[in-house]
């Protein structure tokens, strides 16, 4: 339990990626006066290297969307106030759902995986193999370096792509990906909600900027703040891309206005 009146930011990690991706973000926002937390997903507290060595991990394979929502809800309820939620990729979807449950004071969705009912061909093609519909859900999926290059870190120099894979790439549950098509991933776009900001990158080949914009435009409540910003040339794993601070500064400025 925090004993200060500082606002808390909870960073919510996406699929395939270690929670250690938030280390520099935590430092940045703590220097701005925030308290920060970046909890790992269940069974993913080890380093990316160890999690890859342990693959396949049956516990990781059992993770689903509802269990993740319960997990984050439990963490949030132990905080002294509703936190600001900043989620990347699948963490963006979790942010939308937690805001819908009125568990966040504001939500930032960075390169967010879309909720139920919003999809395009390029995204479906990118997640087809990890969905593993013709394979056992009891075995987690480990993204290959080539898939990481194409979908997460395009536009980065090869050495940075390689280093990011070794540092951040981890196995993922097929169930949690399949759940984006389930009722657990459904958003009521007409419901009043706390402020939401959607951030996309024009260079994102995994979840395109057009997909993010469609997600943003679905929100219809005129009494709620919903904003959208596209950054030029940013890829899907922008939170560790060279220019990540540009996005962090933009978010900090927005939070100063709406919280």
C-alpha cells in the first residue's frame, strides 16, 4: 500500500513480451512524480531468456483473458486509488476492458490489439499462426525471430531487432489470443468512461494505424473523453524503439491535462 498522495501509473504488458520492457518508462514517469507498477503476467516473472528455455510451460499455456482481467482487478483493488492505466498491444485491450469496468482513472492504449468485432485481414493474418487453431492449446506458442522482425520490430536495425528478441520475446498462451474473439473481449462503446487515449504508429505492421483508428472511432459516448494520436514510422514495439520518449512526453502532457 502506498502512503503518499502521488498518482499511480500501472503499465500493462502485451502478449509475447516481457514486462521488463517498461523499465525506462517507469523511470521516466517516476521522475515526473508518479508512482509506477508494471506487474508481470501470471507465470511470467522470470527473464525472457529463462522463459524461452522453459518453453513449453503448461502454466503459461493456461492463461486466458478472463483470468488476466481478474488478476489485474485484484492488483488494482489493493492500490489506494484507481491508477492510470498504460497498456501496450494486448495490454491496450486489457486497458480498454479495465476502463470499462471503471477500474482506471484514465487509460492509454499503445498499439492496442482490438476488442471483439474489430479486425482486418492484415491483423488476422499476423495472428493466425499464434492462434494455433489446429494445434493443442496445452502448449504455449513461442514467436520466432523472423515473426518478431516482421510484426514487432520492423524498421529497426538488425542488431537492435536481435537484441530486443533476446531481451523481451517470451512464449504466449494460444487461449489468450483466441479470447479476443470471445465475449470476454467485448466493449460497450456507448457506455460512459474515464478518459481514453489511443496511440498508433504508421509503421506498425502487426496492428495497423487504420485498425487503431477504427477502434477509437467506435466510442460513441459524448460525455466521455476519447482521443487518438498517430506517430509517424513507429513500429509495434515502439515502447523500446529509439524514439519512445517522444510518446512518453506526449502521454505525460495529456495526463497533466485530463487527470
